[in-house]
C-alpha cells in the first residue's frame, strides 16, 4: 500500500509509543570528497554525492518520555546511582517539534522528520549503492577518503548507548506500522 507524506504524518501523530520497521535511503557520510587533484572524483572517477546509504532497521517511536529521561533510566538500569548521573540532553540541534506530535515528529525548513530510537538488539542492515549497484565502501580504494567513524552516544555514559536518528520523510522509502507495510511517496 502507498502512503504520501501528509498521510504518513497524520497516521504517525495518532500513534502512541510503537516499534516500526524502516527502509531508508540517505546521503552517505562515511566517505569524504577530498579536494582538487586528490578529490575522489578526480582520483577514481567516483562522485561521493552519488553514493547512497540504504538502511533497514527497527526502531521505537513516540516514546512519551524525553531523550534525557530515556538515558537516565538506562543509566539506572546499568547501575549508575541517580545522584552520580551527569547526563544532560541539549536542545534540538535543528528543527522544532510538531505540536501534538512532540517527541515523534519534527519540522525543519518545511519538511517533516521522524524521530527514531534505534533498538539496541537490532542491528540495522546497511548497504551502499552507486548508481543502483552495491559497492563496498571498506574497499581499500576508498581508504584515503574514509571519514573517522562516529562514536554514537559517547556523552551518555552508557555501556549500550541510546542511538537517536531523525529521518526526513523524503529518505523513508518504506515503513511498517502495526504490521502493515507502506511504500512512502511524496505528496
């Protein structure tokens, strides 16, 4: 079944906390472009802007609690006493919560974003594609452009950090809600 961005925003805003399955296509950030003669395009004739990251994952949405509360609860679960906790979540780095769908939907520059908390025991399936064909970005030919890997949740003080993502509706290709899978199309 197909669902457009407006219909998806409405359907999501009616949900309580729920697990969802997502298939996304985003810009890759694992490789740098380089500059001048040492740019990836000049050196190996690959434009890194044409490489897309395809991800399949399960996540939690609409938690009903703040990100800070989720981290604090996990700290307690991992054995850090309340009086020794130092984590403090900052403000949203961009965008604003959609009224009535706080902690779930963001709006930024006229576009909707879905806030997803990645499930710790579910490893996302990630594939990189160049012009529709799979590529191995760990191949040695990409070594000089490989970006340093991010350490997610390093300021949380957790053994198993809470990984948070905000996916633009344009990057969501499929979403599974309450057992029903939808192909997401623009309005």
